[in-house]
């Protein structure tokens, strides 16, 4: 039961990732496209909290041949003072997008396992063993959710002073 | 369990390969010519013996490549730590009532914390040893 749940979720997430590859070139009605706007994989969502970001968010630049569309830039588009080649920014932006996907996946997975634990709680058929199992399931789901939510804050708090 | 893991890994791998293959890699403009080899990311005209006779290590192309690598790695410490913490928390969430998997998730998170402490120790030691600091290229 649990195994089937997990593989269902996994295939759903992978389908989203693959589907998000398609809109790499976005065409806008305006003459100069706004490439700083993020792309999110769930239809209709355009903010960071309701959907999965595309891996190329933050890497889009105006197409040099056609300013009305956006393409994934090269590292030289992201050169800054602390990163003279732009390679570091390029790589870690992709990883940060993956992290954002994973944080949101952690939220959805925790919600599903809280529901699953709740079902164990109410559909126990008088078996106190199942009630205890449901309690532990909910507890573990909440612990995982809390760690995922505070992970970014903790690391930023610890390493923020070292890494600017 | 084995089958599920294998299928998940294959699908994840396919997803990653797919998402990277879809980008036509933009041709990088050539910056410089290093002994007949065109390069895009380092400026090695300073390291050319016929043009640069200062003998400074900072003008060596290998030094510049080292700086790029250090830059990438220092940028990634916190990011990879967050990645590890979130991966551990997902394992913890999906453990349901299975103590073995909770233990596995706890081990992942402990190792992340050990890694952060080791990094802080290394950073402090290097900043103590090398005047001016190492991470300011």
C-alpha cells in the first residue's frame, strides 16, 4: 500500500519534470519579453508556493536573435564580481531550483502521509495496534515536514556569516 | 523493494537526461587562445610566457582554473547541505511506522550536520593560517 503510494508520487513528479522541459522558448506578445518571470510546472500557478519551478528559472535571457522570446543563457550572462566566469552561478541556480522542487515535494508527501496515518487511525476496526501505527505515521510525517521547512533557514543561519 | 528502487532510479535518470538534452547548448564565445587551444572561461593571455614575464602565480592559467573550482565549491556548501537535509526529511516523512527507515533518515541528517561542522572548522583554520583569507579571489 505504502510502496504503491510512493511510486505513484514519484512518477507524478517525474512526469511534471519532463513536461516542464517543453516550454523552454516562451513567446510573448510584447516586443521585448520579460525573462525574469519564473516558469512553474503546474498549470495556472505563478508563485513559488503553489507549484514546482522549472529547472531553468533564473537562467532565462532574451534571445539575441529575437528579443520577444526567452532562451536559457550561457554562464557569461551571469558574470558578477564574486563570480568572474558565471559558471558557479549557473550551476547552483539549477541546483536551487531542484531544491525548491524537493521542498515542495516534501510538503506534498508529508500531507499525503498525514492523511494515510489519519486513515489508519479511523479505519482500525477495533485494533489498537493499527491506531498506534497511525499515530507513529503521523508523527514521522510531521517531523519530516518540520525538518524540510526549517532546513533552508538553519543552513542560512549557520553559514550566512561565512558565505556572505 | 529492489524493483521499486530500480524503477525510480531509472525514471529519475531519464528525467534528468531528458531535461538536459532539451537545451541546445549555446556556443560560448571564445575569450582567449591557450597555446593553440581556444578557451571560453579563463583568460590565459597573462599566462603566455611570451607576453607575461612577471612569473606571478596569479597569472598562471592553472591558478585561474583552481580559482573557478574553489568558487564553485564554496558556493555549493550551503546548497548541498540544504539538499541533504531535505532528502533526509523526505525519507523521514515516508517512513510511516518503520523504525529502520527513520534511523536511515536520522543518519543522513547527522552526516549533513557533521559535514557542516567540518566545513566551518576547515574555513576557520584556513582563515587563521592564510593572511587575507582564501575565499576572496
